């Protein structure tokens, strides 16, 4: 006789926070700690930035105000998002039963059926969130403005730090990455946390080039004369600047800045986040389960002057 699977628990409160955390913070960029996370934003948060100039002067006996201090701000306002999905229990019962009986090789899967369904949905939410962080567009349902969208609309993006992009391949990736490093201003180069956030295809091309299939004197055998066997997932860098792969970034796009200049905001622990699982069997006699999530998420950068872009078109500064 088949196992009867029922869902009687409605998740909210403390458990809701954990599941929303799994959905939002499991995005690759956040999980690897590549940007700064600001939780508990109830509505919006102001990112203050100060710009100073000409502060140091020759000494004198009197107090004489010198230089200038300019205070500006950017607003991080997470967007309200939701998941309303209906799943048939029969579609998942066999997988869940295998896990609960210990036949699965994946021992990290939850053994409670409700948790199993939420984990399934949360994985899709995390993947969508990763895309929104970099290339999202708030005008699309279920997305918030990502860094690419924000930068493309920012008239203060420094023209000298906006590198024109092209289709990156193993044969030209060394040259293109060189353009990004060359555009890094002197005040930023060598600063702690500076890294190149690159689209997946750029990282793949760089790995291939270092395997001996590029130019710039790498040779036919590549790094350590190991050819394509040289790479095992270790960290990458170019001219001393770490390179990190961002799966949600548009192909042939890269951004160079410091981790503390990029922010992801969410009301993770506020009452605007909730997760619920509703078994419809007692309501309409069906085998359907509804998973409901509500959350907030958004990104923002503090100083556009400390960002180098590659492949991001901004007509206002071109």
C-alpha cells in the first residue's frame, strides 16, 4: 500500500526566516560572500558616502577650515516579491519516499515532505535571485534592478572607467581583461577586496587561455605545462586582481570594484517575509500542495566612481 503523504504544517515566523534565507542567500554570489549583505531592511536604507578634497594644509597657529567634504547618498530599497506555486504531491512522492527510507545518496535532502517541497521551490528562487542581482530589471515581474541595470542608467559613471566590450574568447580574453585592469583608477588599484566580477563565459575563456590555447606568450602547454588539466577550481586572478565568476551576469560583461561597494539588501528577519505550505486535500479533495513565499530583495552600490565596467552601455556618458 502506497504511503499516504499529507502536509499539515503551515510555516511562518522563525521557520519562515530560515526558508527565505535559503531561497535568497543561496544565490551563488551571496553564498560565496562576493558582495555585502544588509539584512533587516524594513523599507529602505540610505547608503551614505563622503567625498573629501584638499584637507591637508601647511600648519599655522589658528584654526582655519580647509578642504571640502561632500556628502551624498544612494538608496537601497528592496522590492517586494512573492512565490505562489501549486504542486501535485504525486509528482514528488516517489523521490521523497526514497529519501525518507534512506535509499538516496543525497543525505542532505529534507526528510519531511513539506520541507522537501519548500527546498525544491527555494532552489529555483535562489537561481532567479542570482540573475536579478546582476542583470535583473525591476520592470519585469519577479525581478529587481541588478547592478548592470543600475550602472547602465547612472550618468555619474566615469567615462574613462567604462570599457567597451566585445565577444570574449580564449584568443582575446587576455587583452580584454587587460583593458579592465588598465581602467582601474590608481586610488582603487591594490585596495583590499578589489576584484573583477565576470560573466561565466569570460571566466571559461580565461581558463581555456591559461591552458595554452590563448596568446600573450602562454605557450602551447599552458600553466605548469598541464594543458587543459591545469584548472581544478582554484582561485583566479589577473595582474594581481582576483577574478570571480557570477553566473547571473550577462555574457561578455564584467564589473571591477570592491566587495564593500556592492550591497544586497533584504528584510530577511522582518515580518514582510513568510513561507507557507497549504495542503489542499481537506479543502478541495485534490492532491495539490500550495507553496507561498513572500520576501524582499534588492541591490545597490555606494560609489559609482569606484567601479570599472566592461560591456555595460551607458549612452549618457558615451
